[in-house]
């Protein structure tokens, strides 16, 4: 079929030019020397003025990590990572204490401006281009290893919400951090989480007290800028009884020829009747068409529905990274708690995605829903890997999983690896998966009605991912839609 | 960080090493076969028995199920072998051509070799190996993953089995019945290997049954290779109905030619631990495959049906349906993978795996997997785990059917979806009757 050949050619032509966030910001930075050792762990801890117990925690993680092996089970191939050839800490050089945003390096501010991330509250408040009544978002901007700015802190504080870089939280609310850090993802959970525990530098800390509905969306924007660095952020969100918080996360990195490591850990804790909505638009640099460069994204994300009737919802749009290894999960412990996972993973060029979720039904009458859409194009490999399990006591556990894959071009692969483990007879699990290419009939139908081939493909793809896009907060849905069209540009227009 | 790896063998692994060392000189085979056996065993002794972290064996931990390796079965005791005459109860009323394998040895004296149809050749696999014919032809090797521990052990230790060949264009009406029986009064390891080759356009129906007495912990490793030529048609049903202490590891390896049809069904009825693995490769274009499984489990049984189905050529159609009914403290596992190679455009593959949990402590594990490298395909899989639908039961009860009977009807219907697909009427009825018996025994 001519159309298919044309599509393939166009997919092949997709190059890094399409990656719009590949620029480098020229800021003077201070870095830890290359390599990883106890001294580096101490260095990071000292740079952050951390309490003694935190240093011990890190050192223990580091010692554990040294005894562990890199996991090999995922369907991703990459040359061995030299963990000694990285800078584990990099921060823009700055004055010791920043009094206001004006003291942030203007280059960095410009970076975020370019990325379209609003860091100046007054600009946001001025609402020049924003229509009346649009929701505001508080942003924590993490640049390499440190948080450079966090907006709306005061307003949030008035509502009782703590939203600050985790390094700051360690100093200001050590009792909270100490209580929850590592309680969802234990120090020795897996190779990358353990590495993160040893060397994590910054990330966001959110605490929503009992009964508070967070007055605005919270978000963190991660940017890797420096060469040869790894980013190891750590996010911890605690939602007290009956509270609600929606959190967004975005990430980009410059275009570089070497691969960079990103190993994050995200922990969510939801108490009775609390709800956490966690949305990610992951757009790390994916490498060029030949697979040179790009971010290795090894992320551990887990939510703990600790309280009864609590709810954690993960939504992710994955378009970036050379390698994605990421399984946002839910521990459904509270009675009647529920977990959701909505994902769109788009791979192109030589990207490799191995992503999915785990829903562990532990409490009674817990429910979960998984909707995963994978689109592979170019020479990419896209794998959904998910586990749904019901503990012996998980009476009435209910899961529904749908994972669909769409293939564009004949050089790519789409894989589905679901695991279902039921140890309770009243558990009801349903799983369905399909893989197909866009049906010629559907395309023909659209073209016959006057759409161009590319418009038709775009329409079908958007319809295909609609279930997930609907779950994203408004601000992200727009961005995600744009991202999808960028990622597939050339193949869908 | 990389400590040197030292091999620590479990008792069972060491037992197998000893058994192979002792038996190797007496196993049938010429230079090539002997070398292949040594290589297979070498590969096994490097990796050992599969365990929880061996992905393909994730739910069947042989290190746990095989505490020790039983001694290799000796040549069958002829008095005991005579009991095999009553084996194959499933097909007792059916006029199938019985080919009996006792303790891994093909017994022509107990088999029906009279009036063989023209074009049908039946021989001892050991005799064929003695002529140094390959243990596994390349086309079958292509259907297997790079390494499978059960197949490696079988290659190393299998002495005999049945070797069947059907000339091109020949259609055999009378089905063949491979009767496998383990007789020893003390536990033994039984390895057998059989092969069925269908020439182009040939047609054959095959039943394979495995039996052994209760209370004897035999370890059975049976492999069956199926070579289905272009435009040939093969239907195959395998029934495992061994004693309550038997560990059965069965492997089916099939390569299917262009425009050929294959239908295979694994029916797991009895046995302490059953691992029924199928490796099917649709090597030619426009093949049709129907692959199914039924597991009826109770007590402390563990049944694992697993499937690797490779679509290697364009235009293949396949339907996979696996059902498990789990009672008692039994564990049912299903691991199925549909792999669509890049050449296999226009593949249409559907896989459905369902488990029905009947008791508080029954467990089901399910891993349906799709691996797709071709874009112009329609592939799907579905999986469900759950208990009987109360509403359906209520519907029947509201119409005067007692609870137990309603359950039985529903379960029968659940399994019936697979059994109804069995082409041979007599066999279909026999398997349905076995299901009904199982359900009655349960009630």
C-alpha cells in the first residue's frame, strides 16, 4: 500500500529537530566530582545541610546499592551504564540564600520562559493572556540537582498546604519527612530506587493536612541541563484524611550525544478518604533518529492507599526518553480504596519504552482500573508490563484492564505483558488487550469524507488516546495533545 | 560487585547429573545424537532446574516441586506392562489405534499395529535415534525458545517413544491413540520423546493420554514433536490423568506448514503437578491454528498450561482459549505468549484465558502476553479471573434448579466452550463425560 510506505518514510525522517526543548542553558554551575562513593553521598548531604539521620539513611542505601545488581528483565537494551562516570550533583552557582525570584540567575528564568513554565506569580496573576477564572498552578522548578524556585508558597501555606523542595522540607519539617520517606518505596526496593535513596538531590514535598482541598494544582518541572549529570529527584506527597490534591509533573532535557541518567522515586501516601491525582507529561530528550543520546529514565513511582476509601490516580503521557522503565503502582491497603492508571506511551525513532503499572489489592473491596495506550512508530519498542494481584484477604477486589497498542510502520514492536495473580475467589479481574494498525476501512471512511490521509490518521490516533487524555488536568491535556502531534509528526501530521 | 558464580546444585539437580552420567553410554544414538545429548545436558547443568525467577517458569517452581530426582525408569517389567492394556480409559469405547508407551519405552507387543494404512509408518523412536536421526530437526528447534530446561533434560535422557510418519496426501480416518503409562511401584523418572510427521496434504487425528497409579511419585517428562507439512491437517488432544503424586512435565513442539491446519487441546484432569507447555510455530503462510486448554483442579494440585505461539509467516489465523476450574487449595497457572514476527503481516490472533475460582483457597495466575513486530495485524488477548456469577446461578435457581446442580451446569458450560471445539464426536463426548464425573466427584 502506497500510503503505508509513505508513512514509513516520513517516520524515518523524524529527527531531533522535532524536539523543541533541546537547547542548553549556559549557567555557571558547581558540580560534585565525577563518580559515586560514600564521600559523594556525604558531599550531597552536606550541600543540602541535611540532618545527621538523613546522611545515615543515604549511606545505608548506598551500602545496600553496592550489593545489588541492575535488573535485566525489562525489554530494553542499552550498553552498561558506568555509574562512576557521572556527576551526581550539579547546581547552578548562586548566592547562599535567595531573597526573591529576582536573584535567580536570569539565564535560568529565561530557560523556564522558553519552556513555557510560569515562575513569576505576578505575571500569572496579571493574567495578561489568561482568560478570567482559569485555574492557577503552583510550580516547583528543579534545575539539575536543585530546586530554583517554588511559587505560591505563601498562598498555599495559608491553606495549610506545605509545598516546597524536599531539601527544604528536610530542614523545616524533618519529623514529617522522616515519618514518610521510604515508607512506600523502601530503601532497598530495587536497584534504581536504592541508588536514588543514596544520592537524591531534590524534588518536591507536599503535605495536605486533614480535610483540606488543595486550592490550586501543584506542579514540578524537572530540567536536566548540565552535561554528564544524572538527575535523581525524590517526590513525596502526603494527603491527610479527606484531603485532595492534584499534582503535575513535567520534564525536559537538552539534546546531547551522550546518554544521561534519570532515576527518580515518587512516593504518595493517601489517608482515609483522601485523593491524590498525579499527572506526568514526560518529555525527556529521546535521542536522535539513530538512537544517539537521550535520557535513560528509570523511575520508581508508587502510591500507598493507606486509608479506607482513599484514591490514587496516575495519569501519564510518555513521549520522551531513550529508555523508559517506569511502573507507577498502587498499594490498595485501605478498605474500599481505589487505584487508577491511565497511560499514553508514544515511542518513535529508536526509543524503548517498558512501562505499566502494578495494582496490589490488599484490602477488602478495593478497585482498580488500568487504561494503557501504546503507540509505536519508527524503530521503537513499546512494552506494557503490568501486574494485578489480589491478596488472600482482598475480598471483593475488582480490576479492569484495557491495554491497546497501535503500530505505525513495520520496523517497530508493541508488546503486552500483563500478570494476573488472584489469591481470593471473590476477586474479579478482567483484562483485555488489542494490537493493531489503523484500519484501512476507518481511514478510507475519513478520506472519502474529504479529510487528507494525515488528518485522518491524526483523528484516529487522537480518538485512540482520548480515554487517557480526558483524565489529564486541563493545563496538561493541551500540552499533551501538542506533544502527541509533535512525537508523531511526519507520520500523522 | 560481580562475585564469581559458583554452582550450588539442589539434591534433585545433583540426582539428574548422576543419572545422566550413569545412563549416557547406554542411551540410543550415533555420534551426532550423543553429541547433542551431551550439549543439552551441559546447558541444563549450567542453569539447573527452573525456579520462580526463571520467567517462563515463573509459576511452576521445579526446584520446589522436585525435592529429589527419582531414579531413571528401568526397562518395563512385562507383567506390570500388561496392566497398560487397560490404560487410556478416556478412549475405552473408541476405536482408536492404540500405540502404547510404558515407562518411556514403546511397546509394539501391546500396541495395535495390524493393518496399517498405506503411507503410515510407525516405529520406535529409539530405533530411529540409533540411526543417528536428529533428536530435534531444525524446523522444530525454531519453534522453541533459545533454551528450555525441560526440553534440554528430555533431549539428554529420552530413550524411546513413538515415531510416526504419514506420507503426503494420505488421510487417515482412524485416529491414533498414544497411550503413555508409568508402571513402576516405586517412583521413577520417565523420559520419552515422540514425533509425528505429516507430509503435504496429509490428515491425521491424534489422542495422547498419560496415566499412572495413585500414590507413586513418578516424574514424567514427555516431549512430542509435530511436523505438519503444507496443507496438512492435524488434530491433537492431550489428556493428563496421572496419579495424585505424579509430577508431569510435557512439551509439545509443533511446526506448521503453509495453508496447514492444526488444532491442539490440553486437557489436564489429574496429577499432583502438571506443566503442559506448548511451542507452536506457524512457519508457513496462511496457516490456521486452534490451541486450547482445559484444567480441572482440586485438592492440592498445581497445573500450569503454557504456550508460546509464533506467527512466523503472513496470513496466519490463530485462536487460543484456555480455561481453568480451580477448587480446593489448587493453583492454576497460564502463561501464554503470541509472538508475531516481522514477516507475519496480516496475522489474526486472539487469545482468551479464563480462570474460575471455586473455593476460598484456590489461586489462579495468568500471564497472557503479546509480542508484536509486524504492523498490519489484528491481535488481542483477554483474561479473566473470578468466581461463579451469582446472578447466573440465581437465574437457574429461580427456575427450580438446586444450587449444586446450577453450579455444575455453569461450570460445564464454562468448560464446554473449549470441548465443543473438539472435532471427533466420540472424543468430545468422552471428555465431556470426564468433566461431568469430575464435577460430580467434587459435589
